[in-house]
C-alpha cells in the first residue's frame, strides 16, 4: 500500500495493515452472516464468538489465571479515573497514588472530586515528569496503589513494577498493555483504553481480580459498577462491538503473526533501541526523558530550536511519516512506536533523522 | 450484493449499503491521510472535519436552534439512565417518569439508585406495556418529565409528544431519533444510542438545551458531567471516533440520498403501513401492540403458535431475512424497520408473510 504513511501517532494510532485489510475484506459480509460486523446483533452467535475470542486471547497473551476477569467498557481511561476509586476505595480508607504526569494527575483529581482520601506517595512533578520516581514508601494500610505504567506525553515508563508488599496494584496501562510480559499477580485491576496497542478508540479493556469485586458498593449506578460488567460478560447493554471486533483481530495478529508477547517485546525493544541510538549518537537531537525512565512506546526528543522542530515534523510528513509532533502541552517531537508500528517504519524514521541532522546540524 | 441479507435486527441494526461501501472503499486511506479512519488522531484536521460535520448535520436534520448543544458520549442509553438524574435532578426536587416498558423501567431504577425523588406519573405496566399511556397529569413542579419515545421490545411509540406545560421533556430516543420531524423546543435533553438509526454501537448522541447545563452539579466526576462534553466539543478525552465517523456518513445519506427528514418519515410510514397491513388483513398474524400505540420502527406480531413462530423465523432466515425473532424477554416476532431498512426489504418480508400464511393458515 504505497499510499499509506508511517504512522507515529500517540493514539488513536497505527493498526497492523493485515488487520485493516481483513476488516476491509469482510466489511459487507461478516463470516457469511450477510451483514457487516457493524450490523450484527450483539446477542448473536457471530458476536458471541468475537467477544469470547477477544477475552480468551487477552487471558492467554497476559497469562491470566482464573482469579482475573476480563471485561470491555466504554469511556476510555478517563472514565476509569473515576470508576476505580468509586468502586475500590471504601470510605474510611485511603489509597496511594504515584504521580508521573498528566494522566496520573487526572486520576488523582477524579478520586479527590469524590472526596476520597488519596496519598500522593511519590511524584516526579519537580523533575517536570521526565522520570519515574524511585524507592517509594507505600502506606502500609493503603486500599491500593495506583500507577501509570507508561506516560505518553513526556515519554517515561516503569521499567519494572514496584513491590507493594501485597497491597493491590492498580495500573493505567493504556499506552503499553500487551507490549511486554509481566507478572499479573500483584495487580488488583488493570485498565487500558484500546486506541494505542489494542485497537480503535471506543473500548476500554479492564482486567479485575476476583477479590476486588467484594469492595464494589451495591448502591452504585449499574453502569458504574465493575460487577455489572463481570456478571454479564461485558453485555449488560450493547457493548462497543466494532472496537471489540478489531481488538480481537489485533490480538490474533499479535499471537499468530508476531508470535506472542515475548516476541512482541523483543521487537518493541529493538524499535526503541534504534530510535534512542539515533538520538544519542548526535549532538543534534536530545532525548527528553531521563535515560533510566525512557519509554519503549513514546520516544520524546528535542531539536536545537523550535523552528527546527516544526521544520522536522513538516519535512517528515512530506516524506510519508506522520504524527511526530510532541503533545500540544509540551512541544518538541515524539515518535509513538506502539506494537503495530513496524520495524520498517522505525528504520525509515531513523534514516530521515540522520539525513535531517546532517543537513541542519 | 447478493450475499447480503435483509436485516431486521433490533439493534445493532442495518446500515445503508452505500455508507458501508464508502467505509470499505476508504478504510485503508481516509481522505488521502495515508491512514485508516481507525488510525487517525482525534486531534487532527481529518477528525475535526468528521465530528464537526456530524454535529452540523444533527443540528440541520433536527432543526435545532442555538440553545441546543450536540455532543457524543459513550456507554449507550444505559449510561444516560444514570447521568440524567445525576446531572439534572437536584436534591429536594422530584422528576416525573412515564413507564412504557423495559427501558423506562431501567431509567426509573437508575434514578432511584441515586436516592432521587421519582414520580411514576403514568405506566402501561398493567397493559403489559402494549400501549402508550394517555391523558397524563404531570406534577406542576417536576424538574423534568422523562419518556421513552419508542419502545423496541413491545413495539410501541409515542405518536405525538405530551404537553408538559413548560416542564422540560427528556426523552430516550435511541430507537426512533431521526425517523420523523418533531419540535425540539420542549426538550431539555434527548439521548440516543447510535446503534439503531444512527450508526454502529459505541456512541451516544446527546442533545442538551443550554438552560439544563446550569443544573449540573460542579462536584460530579468529570466524565459524568454534561458540561465536560459541551465545553470540550465531545473531546475532553478520545471520543469513539469510528462510530462518530459512521454517524456522519449515515446523516449524509439521510440528507443527500433520502432527501431529508420529511422524506425519511414518509418512507418510514410507508414501510410500517405495508407491514401492519400484511398483519391486519389476515387472521393468521396478530399485532402485539395496541393499534393507536404502534411503533413505526419495531413491528411486533404473533403467529397462532410458538411452534409456527419458530418455523417462521427460521424459514425467513433461509429466505435471506434475519433478525425477526422477538426480544428474548417476550417471544413472538419482531421486524425492526429503522431508517436504513429498505422498502425493498419490507416488501420482501410482506411477500414472505403472505406465502407463509397461505401455507400454514
């Protein structure tokens, strides 16, 4: 497909081309149903297969045991910022939050709006959120510890997860879920908006451990209770069918084409190493995040001037590479290299960066 | 497309074939962006055009003046059951609800879960929800009156909206929005899950009148406040981009191919008349809803026995007509004939019904 660009968007982001081609091919007639996937009833055997397959693949890729429930919600991570404390932080208890940037700050804000007792036990705000805090002391009686595993805007990522000595970890994994293996056991809940590593915007993956469900207050509105989605297998009401369908195809691609999560992680390391090497070997580019906190998903960097940055983004676009402008709140440049961004795309970007530096350095 | 069936699903439901074909054609490269619509950033000129166009078309089709805001949310009508009282029913006041079936019952339940003061001023529960209540006395000081304009399960519809003498009307219009013209002035809020007349599952259209926004409590979670969506033009966080994109195409089809809302309504009346006539002219079929409350969107009917109903649904499917089984909670048969269900499909069904009655009557 020579008309397609190399897509470095931060989200909604690139999807695997074979997945897009499969969607296109069956768009008027899904699996012989005589209907588009967008027209199929959610109470049909066709959609049952789709959502069951999506759940099975999530469980298998992340190696989740039977304690974990896998459900699909709507509203993105932003809705989870409010649902997590509403469901899992009982009055009279407090929760620990680690503030690593814009999204964590919003999660903290939404807990406090509900008059919940929040301890911000660590923050990298004084470091302009360019690193992940170290050596954190958690409150011994915290109801949970909330972290943001990857921070899209400044380009930082937890290289490994903190030991919370048994306190349930809760993580916003919107921007790095399925990018690397990890031990799910310490997690009480994981949430992820689909539009980075999983699929299109419009679905939120929530993984919740059985013991967390006991905390859910009975008197919450039905659509704001995790138990509703667990008890009805994400089908209390009409789910975001198309997004779940695409997620299932992306996970199939991850398992069958890429070859599983270990191989995905190796490819992601390779892509990030190429880019960080291209940045570090010149005096022209400078990485924005501290080296030990660098994200393998969002590579943030600066050029010698804002004018050169604008020029870089524009010329990259002219050369078929899109989405390289930094987040509107910080400027600079950012290459988001989620699972679906190909090695070929990263190599093209590295070549372009070398050329651009030679010309303007 | 001879592989496609005539789709009488209650939702997710049929979409116009030209819309599906347009989506398919540009699925790998949206408007020369080099990306799929599922990969385009919501903060891009491409998506700005999509959502702006969707809003403009909603405003134009429904003839909304500047008092009304048009926003897209997630979570379906079920989320609105909880958000409406949360935002618009202040403590110390009460709201009137009319109970016309399953969905209204759920709306009432979600208000009461929040300990809101709800008056069920009329109900057709004793008539098994097979009619719309008449001559309703509303509470003079109600904060709003909530109705369900069309009831998918039993197949009833408000032929005209009640005069609430200035009390804001709020309606769940999930299953008949954009099916007929109406005066929007009495409405404080209208909500509609997209998956019947507007597009695929995954987006909820909300139309809210400016004066309603003044009621929204400031201390609600951000994602549960209507003001958040109005102030940020539905883009506080990543919206359900694909669903909004399809909605915009469906509305373009409604305006440019069908020729506008009056023509849509005439076509819908024609389709419903054909079907109800096919039911009434025999002693074989019997309409489920009372005649003066019949829905133009969901035509519910019975056959002489459950065995014949099963046989009818199966044989219709064998003849390329799907989705005719009644809702799992009531049985019988149901033909949902939303905007996108063609006259051709309805004629095919009528022919099949005649044949089936002759053979089994």
